C-alpha cells in the first residue's frame, strides 16, 4: 500500500520514519527543499518538493494508487485541500488531516458528509495525555488500554525505592501477594524487554501492566505515595494550556491557577474559563510563584511554546515546593533528560499525534496504539480475529518475536496476565509492548489471513 504524507515537519517525519522502518511504500511531500535535503539520508522514501495541496504534485506522487493520505503540514488549509484532492483521485483511501485551529474541531458539523477518517490536533492530544498524568502524577507515563481495564504505567525508580536492586521474580515479596507484570525497562538509552531474572536499578524507568484497582498497590511497590491532586498551576496560555484548563475545571474538587505572559491572551482566557484564576506574569518569576503559594501546589505544568522556558519554570516550581512538575516539549533530547533533571513527566505534542495516527496504519483490528519514549517502542492493543494466525493457540506455541512482550489479555470484563499456557481466543483484546523493530512481525500474528495474502 502506498502512503502519501504531506508535511516533513516533526510529525510527518516521525510517521514516515516509522513506516519506512516497517518497509512500507512512503511518499513524503514538502515545499521546503532544504528540509527535504536534511532528511534525505534518513528515510527510504520518495521525497517530492512541492505544495501538498497541488493536484499536480499529488498526481506526481501517485495519489490515484494511494491507500492512505496523511496531511500533517503546519497549515490547516493545505491539509484540508490535500484531503479534498485525495477524495477526488482516490476515494477509497484513508484520509487523515492535522488541524491546529480549535474552531475546526469545535464545529465538526462543518465537515459532515465529507469522507475524512480522522482529524488530529497535536496540542489537544498532548493536553489529554497531561490530564491523565495529572490524575496520577506519581507516574512518568500512563497509557490506558482496553477502555481503561489495563494501564501501562511508567515510573522513574529512585534510589530509595523498595524494588531497586531486586530481581523481577522477587517483586511479590514487597507487597505480599501482588506482583504486576513488568513490560519494559529503560536504562539510559537502552530498552530492555524484561525477564524474571532481570534486576531493577536506581534511575531505571520501569513500565508495569496495571489494573486500575491495583494502582495503589503499584505505588506502594515502587515507593510512591498516593494522594489526590487538589491544586494545579499551569504556565503557558496557548492551545495546549487552554485545552488542559478547560478540561481540568470540569473537576469541581481541583483548584486551578493559570500564568500567561501575554496580557491580551490573559483577558481571552479569563473570559472563557469560569473556575480558573488567570494571572499575568512569567513562569520563571519566583516572586510571583511564591505569592501564589507554589509550595501548596500538587502539580505545576509548563506548556508554553518555548521548551527551554518550560524546563526552567518546572525546575523552579519544584525547587520552591511544588510536589510534581511536568513539561510540554517536542525536543527528544529534553524528554530523555527529564528523569535526571528531577522533572516528573514530559509530553510531546508530536508524539501524541503520531500515537493517534498509528492505529490507522496497522494491519488487523487494532484498537489502540501508543508511541512510547520518543517513538522507540509501541504499546499496541490488538483484537484477535478467528482467521488470525494467533487465534486458538497458546502463547508458548506462538512464534512471538524477540523484542515483544504480551502484557495483558482482556476477555470481556476479565483481565488475564498471560503465561505460556494462555490461549488467545477470537475477540480477545491483547495488549503488546514491543520494540519498534518487532512491530511488523507482531502484526502478522494478529492480522486476518486475507490481509497476509
């Protein structure tokens, strides 16, 4: 299947990079010749310099044979026109458009009758991810699967954590009778798909598969204290901050303060938010933070457009007494440094958008996909089908690829932590954590036989 991507920015490049590594046929269009030269050596893809909304450019890219068109340039109008052109020349293709203007997403009726498969807004996706983390700020990463029946929770292990120095098969001794399945360990730049004999080290970021009712046990296991979030301070009034504050104020038991540097934007936010205290100032102003009782804040979230300011503001807030701090950043080098800096979580709008889009790129019945840790791994929720190669087989009889781990099987309301004797049944929702290099092999196990022909 030919996939045409319009826009070679961070979102478009990340999607193209993922698909190229899975040997998909990719065409990448951008009107910035210098940008295309920069990435030419990194992608095994056809690169075309031109306007993504031009019918001539799209015909040159082979739009008539495309099975999917992903328009993710930084211009909403270009993305919309590209999908309109695709509808004419390739009506059966999947069409995905990135829309940054919230007015488009707030008025979906405008597009009723048009055959778009997905509208994606990176800033809104990032806000939704931050909202989940605010509800459980002890975790660095928190990803729901199977409609929230299973969570993949990532924790930065401090030296005082009771499980540091332990082998995974000994976890049951920490919280008697409870030992969640360890899905992955990140140790510096190394990704480890763990086995029972692996030892946990201070500084590791460990991911566990957790049922919602067991989250408090998991916090005890990793040495974190559970306490409800009652006060949140947001720095940065652009789209992500606006989306986040709008959702947070629906929670009646949460007090919210909002710092924004632009006075006109402050007035705009104050007019539209009912339960939020909007403050004109800078997130790095220690006097302002102290005046607004930063030491009583449960969570400080820095979501301005400037990643450096976000890091500095989060570090300052943490040093002045905020329990947890989180940042918005599209820079992978910053995200990798977060644990060592003392910042509790980092969310990338670009990766949040990539995760949302990936589910449309997978074979078989994929219910959810999440790109994890700068895109180096994925958590994927498959729905097994009767004609899938895995259906009716036990896990020990499957040729499960190296670099992948099945972490949960959801059958109706039952959540099963799989063992070698677990049989995969049709309609099971199966959650898999895998290194990106193993994705294609895992897909084959869950794809219907017709898709493999």
